[in-house]
């Protein structure tokens, strides 16, 4: 007998049904799958369940850290620009003072 290819959503639905009823034999007969297959799907489902709470493979904590890094980079950029402005202003003032002393 040729095995039916099942997509991820269908596998998840079957596993959730199994987890809610705990009747492996009944579920396997209903969907025409072997118990070992059901247990493999269950194990894979449970080992990846935490990914449900991730966005694009990134946890909320990682998202928060990425935002914080972006904010800090922005602050560093602003401070770098301010420092360059002050250096330029200082150098210009030094030149003006030298010119004034030279007269």
C-alpha cells in the first residue's frame, strides 16, 4: 500500500488529536498510519513546540536585544557626529585664535 504524503499542518493536527485523546491505536486506524510514525511525529512536534513563540526563528528576548543594539548604535552615531562637530569647531577656533595673535 502506498503511503499518503501529509503536510506539516495535517501532521500537527493528527498529533494534537492524539495528545488530547491519548488513543494511539484509534488515531492510527483513523488516519491509516503506523503507531511508530505517530510517535515520531509526536516527538518532533513536542521538541519543536517552543518555536511557536518565536518570530522568524528569533525569540522575543532576542528581538528585544536586537532592538536594544539598534538603539545603542543610533546613540553611538549621534555621539560620533557631535564629537566631529565639536572637533571641527575647536580646530576652527584654534585657527582663528592663531590668526588673531598673528596680527
